[in-house]
C-alpha cells in the first residue's frame, strides 16, 4: 500500500507530469496545478539519452515517445568545420528494443506525458498555483490563487528553476544564478544524412550541435558566453543566432541559412541552482529543476527530472512513512544529481575560461559511468 493517498504536484512540466503517471499507477490520487493559463511548450528539441529512455520505459511511455521522435545510435564530436574527431555510440540501457538516443521535440514529449497523465487519472488544472501553504504533522493545507483550497499528504514542487514552492518553503536565498553562457535553439529541416547527433567545438569556446528530431526535422543549438546576461530584441534573434554560428562550417554552417524567423528562435540564458540537503521539509519535497537545475552541456536536465519522478513514485508506493519515503528518495538521487550538475557547470566554465589542467575526457568518462548506473 502506498504511503500517501493524495498528492499535489505544483508544476506541469516534464518532471511533474512524469511523476503524476508513476503515482497514479501506484493508486495515488494526484492533483497538478500549472500557473500558465494554457500550455506554452517551446518548439525545440531535447536529447533523450539512454538513461532517459530507460526512465520512459519505467513509466510506460517509451513506445509513444519513440514513435514521436527519431531514434539514433550516438554522438559524433567534430571540429568547427564539421570534421569528425571522435564518435561515441550510446548504450541501450532500456533494452535491445529501444534506442540508445532519441531525438524528440519538447511539444511531442509534453503531448505523450500529458496524455498518459490524463489517462492514468491525474486531475490537471491550468492557470492556478499555490497562494498559501500551511503544514501539519500529517498533512499540508493549501489555498490556491483562485481561492479554492485543499489538503494533501504530500506537496511536490516541480515548478522549475524559478520554483515558487522552493522559495515559499525553503527560503528566498536559494535563487538560480546566471552562469555566464546562453543557449540558442532553432528547428530546421533534416537532411537525410543527419541520422546521428553531432557536436562541434570552435577554437574560442562556443559549441554548436545538430540533432535529428523526426524524419523531417532536426534542430541546431549553440552554447557560448553571453557576458553581462544581455537581453536581445525579439525581431533580431534570427540574425543574432546566425552570427553566433559563423565560426562553424560543415553541415551546421550549411544549414544556418534556414534560421530566418526570429519568432522561432529560442534563446535562454543558462541559469543553475542546487538545493543542499534536505530536498524535503515536512510534507513538501522538491524534484527536477526546482531542486537541481542542470545546464544543457551534458543533455541531462530532462533525464534527471524524469529519473526523480520514477524514484519518488517508487518510494511513495511502498508501505512506509512519508518521511521515510522522501528521505529514501533523496538518498537515491542526491549525489547523482549533484555530480551531474557540477560536471555540467565545469564544462561551461571550461568553455568560457579554458584550464589546460582540466581533463575533460576523464570528466566525461565519469559522467558516462554515473548515468548508466541503476537509479
């Protein structure tokens, strides 16, 4: 029997929806509140590495995700002109019937998770969040922004890097910081030869990548320094992104001319936050970016959020106390997420301020060893 009967998830992103699926399958009643009035999922891609595919299998959504995306075998690391320097095939952690890598648009992943959450029985309300929260020994009581109220065995903050629940419960001092870099993304048509992920490094630090998403589409990303955390005019985003890609030749250089519509450019300054232990306080626990916002250098942000969801649902499905469940969840997740976040930040720092003493190859090998471990 599950340790909880009724759970509130604040935030309807990847981690929140994934958690709702796992909890509903365990017989838990789940409410999700999402502050946005309607879904506004940026039409950019994600890299679903094998550990994310494995977590999708655990939730029962992997087949739908694979059908909506583009399976591929690994990543090629290239110089700025697109010359392949090395190749890293992925491991099929989810089993031989599932890919090592999966390119997937965020809207496609959202649609799969949303449909599965609704089918499982979660109650999802948009345009709503928590206005007040009071904890008692055996429950937490909330008032929502529409003046309705509810009582829950557990409240999960899955509301992202700028988490309201984190601030409300854990304190205002836990704020994300700008890392010094930004990431640019744009979806393009997929040339037939783009059937493998690729990442190109320029001589002065910035990196660009080309990732297949579907039979017809791929996306280009560019990560590099953005001193002073600038804000760019919306109507100039396409021009600026093409300018950021000027150091790159090869396939990325050829495809950069497709970046024409500034509305379709997604630029984000890279921000990160890590909540020191504990991630839970009374009847509240944090998951995903609310607890550990990971920069995209290792392609592990979504993976770690979904792994959080799988592990927390697993622990809450056991016949132990809520306190024991969330403590066991944290023990299974804390060091893994801390290491991956620190490694991502270290790679970004190396891009901005190269240190010849840093062995990036060894660091990447350690990350590879970590992500293949069971969760």
